[in-house]
DNA sequence: TGCCGTGATCTGTGATCACAGTTAGACTTG
DNA sequence: CAAGTCTAACTGTGATCACAGATCACGGCA
């Protein structure tokens, strides 16, 4: 094989199957809170919207059900799971433990490109939240970008994947409110925590980074719990 | 509805679909190390073995692929992922962090029935490993039982589910060797760590429980790494 | 003897059909 | 007019068919 080396550089180009794309679409809807807890989802209807047969949707949904980001009730209805306050508290505790750990790891293992990505994400969200009329859905998206810029800096793909699954569960509960309520964003807690996390990671202070992420998560969770929309 | 209350006690009886059963079977094969890294898996062949059509197998496999417990190569072949030494180290670090955390939580939240289950599991594995000719596959199974008895005592379903996913990835690498090599079991490290973990959880010492689990995981991982079967 | 082309067979992916169970709405009945 | 009943349209699940691409072994050419 005497071909130019350029051909050797093409990466695997991971499977762009229809099922994969359907999964990405549904996962994004969940994470950003555009699907509310309790909302039903029909395979055939979703297939129609996505312009494919139900097969790719079936695969996507079965994955999300496995992740407990969706559930199929005994009556054969797919829906976003309803979360009790107790379950939400458990989820929040786990998120604080794992995402806090990831932030601490990020402070230890970040390289310069990680720092650049984190700084960029932090600034973008700060600007958006200080705007006269903040675009809430966009703020939710930027918040996600910042958090994952931090977690990616841990250089632990497995950790990042676990956190992604956690966000899949938390998204509908957390971001549904955030998309509609400017209150918490206006309060500016998240912005301050993000700045603290960024500084901690830049200076390599793992404990501070962990504390900042924990405070950010707890702040958002307490806000949700105080609004009292959760059952039990 | 004037039926006896007994009927109200039947729990949801979660969907016993064929896909669910296929998933359970394949997951068990992976966790116990009966499927080796690199081993290929044909949907149709698996469907034949399980006595169903390929549809339930497809669902099970797509779930396991989502969990990265299986992978489908660009050449359309499903196989157990090969793990590099670096990936295995990452996985081990994450396991130590998360399973250690779960053990600490177990020490804080365990009730008497948890303690009984842990004690029972610890004793069963100790007896098996002290037998003249230990049944290695059974020892692997008992090891799993003990660990999950501990994690269940954390009373955090989300944490347990995350750990299950981690074991799905680690199983083929760790238990493949353990099923064939009596060396590590004979050395008795695991037994001692388990006893320490049990005692720590009984006395409510979270730090000690965490340290014990960490040592157990690290011991097994170092054993695998020292055998040098991993690529890169 | 060594190498390359070639076709049969296998792979996962997607679409379609079939089915049992549920739901909701319209119709009938008291 | 209200309540019960029955049908028609939906639900997810499973099986089967169709297809493009990859693999591998066989046979012919150099």
C-alpha cells in the first residue's frame, strides 16, 4: 500500500446509523428539558416526526429505557419517568459525589486546551445571563457546555459517560423549570459558582473545584425542590 | 373493588419481555467473564441459542452497546470490546472512586437486614475460597454477590445502577482470568479485604469501608495488569 | 508456487407485517 | 340526561423479509 498517508488519517467515522441519530435527537430533548416528566411518547409518532420507520426509534428508545431516561409503563406507554422528591434527592446526592469528583480530577489533569474551552464556556454563559433579556433555552445549553467542558478536562471518558447518563435523568426535572423561569438565572448563583470552579481548575485546586460544582448542583436542586413540583 | 388486599401487593412485575430476558442473559455472561474481550457475537446465532427471533437479541445488544459493554465495529461485527491497559486503568480509577463512595454510604445508611445480607455473602465467599478445590466460577459469582450486598446497603438505586454498568465493562477483563487462575483467590487478599469491609460497615466506619473496597478493587486490577494480557 | 479476483455466505440495519392488549369515543340503553 | 357498553384506533412487542456491505474460501492466472 503506497498510498499517501492522508488516507491513513481518516478515523473510524463512527456508525451514523439512523438509530444513532434518533438517539441523539431524543437525548438532546431530554437533557435540555424540552420533554417534561410524565410526557408520553409514541414510537410511531416520533418516527413520523423524524421521517424514518419505527425501527430506529425503537432502538433509541430501548437505549433510553435502559438508562432509565425513559420508561415503558405496564400499559405499554413510553413516557418520561415521573420523579419523586426522594428520588430527586438521591439523584442530586449522586451527582454531587460524581460530578464533584470529576471536577477535582479536572483540576489535576487539565491541559491548556481544556482551560481554554472552560474559559470560553464560562464567558459565554456569563454574557448570556447578564443580557437584558436572557435567552433561557440558550442559557440551559451553555450551562451544559460549561459543565461538560469541566468534566472532559478530567480526561476520563468513562466518568464523562456516567455523568451524561445522570444528566439524561436530571434534565427533564431541572431544565424544564429553568427554561421557563428566569428567577434562578437572574439570581446569578450559577454564574458565581462557575467562575469559582474555573479559577479553581486553573490554579489546580481540586478541593475548591469540587466544592464549586457541588454548590452549583445543590443550588439548582434546592431551587427545584423549593418550587415543590415533585410528588410524594 | 372489594377484593382482598393481597392483590394490591403485587408489584409492577416489570416487563418480562423477551428482550429483557435476552438482556439479562447476555449481561450475566459479560459480568461473570464467560465472554472474553474480542469475542464476536452474532445476532442470529445468539437468537438461535436463546430460542427466539433476532428482534429481542437486537434490543438487548443495542442496550449493551449503549453501555459500551459491547461494541459494533465499523465492519458490522458485534464483539466484546478490547480494552487497552490505559482504558483499564481509567476504569479502575473510576470504580475505586464510585464503589468506594458507595461503601462509605453503606456504612452510614445500612440497616440490620443489610448487615445480615453482607455477613451471609462474606461468609459464603470465605467458605468457598477456603475449600480444598475452590469452584472458581462460583467464587466469581459469590464475589459479585458480596460487593452488591454492600452497594445495596447504600440505599441509592442510582449508585447501584451505575456500578452495575461498570461491572458490565470490567467483567470480561477481570473475571476471565479469575475463572481460570486460582492464584489470586488462593492468596486470600480478597477474603481479608471483604472481612475488613464488613467490619467497617457494621461499625459505621465509612472511611475504612471505602479503603477496604478500594484495596480490593486495586488488588484485583493490579493482578490483571501484572499478567500483561492487555494491549498497548 | 504464489497472488489476485470473484462469488457464496454471513453481518447488522431498516422496513413491513402481525398480534395482543389498552384506550378513548360514540352509541345505545336505562 | 346520565351511565354503561362496545367498537375502532391506537400502543409496544415480536417475527419476517429486504438490502448493502464485509468476509472468506475457492479457483484461475502469472
